[in-house]
């Protein structure tokens, strides 16, 4: 089992698209909430806070036999609350700065380590390689949500003009 190139490419660049989605928006736009939906800020904060948590999960999988993980609940994490008080750019910088830690851990993995198992309470047993793919798909999902919220803001502005 080996890391395939698309994983490495997405690790290096996928998160960078978020900047283009939020860079020209006002802070109030990023914090605007719809009923039963997260704001763009909450999505961004979630990604920034979860990324180092994910590194810890990878390390647990490497150092323990089939560790079990509960789903991550952002609103129960004090760091999530702390980051929510920050402006989007500072959160963005934390996301970018900590990405190197994730890349370093993943690129140092040996093929046999990619077969190690971690158990997610909701999704069951996954190899380390599947955990990495899961992380990237999860990040992509939140990026998509930011994209859709941005689109709603622009549509609302067109209606008001």
C-alpha cells in the first residue's frame, strides 16, 4: 500500500482554494448564519482546529493497536471557541502554518504503516490510508459549504441592487 500522487497533491494544495473563496468578503459576511447551518467562519475554524487533531489521530493509529475514535464535535472543543473569536485571516494563517505538520507526518509514512487500523465510532475500521482520504474528503466538503454560502451572499446582493 502506498500514498498515491493525488493524495499528496490535495494535501499540498486543496486548502489553498479556501483563501480565494473568502478573501474578498467582509467579516460580517463570513459570520452570517442561516438557520441550522454553520457560517463560513465556523467552517473555516473547524478545518483549522481539526487539522492538528487529525495529526494526533494519525499518531495514535501509528502507536496503538486499532485505537477507537469518537466523532469530533467542534462545539465541545475549547480551541474551536477560541478561534471563533479571531478574524478569518488569523484562522487562515493557522490552517496554512499547521498544514506542514500534517504533510510531514504523512510523507514520512512507510507502506506498511498505511495499513494500520483506526476505528471510527461511526464509520468503522479504516486503514491509515483511508483515514487520510477521509480527511481530504472532509476538508473538501467544508470547502464546498463555504463555496455555497459565498454564492448565496452574492445572489442576495444582486437581488438587493
